[in-house]
């Protein structure tokens, strides 16, 4: 690979050299973490939220079903159906 000064590369990409060197330092200190599988600590909280929302949808569907059934019975009683 060609030996191009960091300042030239940073200038080409509109980046301050200090930012590049900070990123480089962070990578050397924590770079291996990028290749580790990510743990999902909120997985159970996410699952609980999904279950809650599914229950809420089910309840809504039941309420609308009862309301629709009542409307059908009322129309039958008055002879519209």
C-alpha cells in the first residue's frame, strides 16, 4: 500500500486529523469488541413489551367484535338486515 500521509487522507475526506487519531486510539483499545457477538440485555424487556402489545391488540379486536355483533343484532331487530 502506498505511504500517504494521514493529513492528506483526512483532507481528502473532510476529516480533522485529531478525529482520525482519536478513532484509531479507540479502535486499538476496543477494536476486538467489534468482532464479539452482541448481547441483547433488553431482550426480555422487548419480549415483555411485544407480549403486552399483542394482548392489547387482542383486547381491541374482542371489543370491536362485540360492538360489531351488537350492531348486526340491532339492524336485524329493526329489519335492516
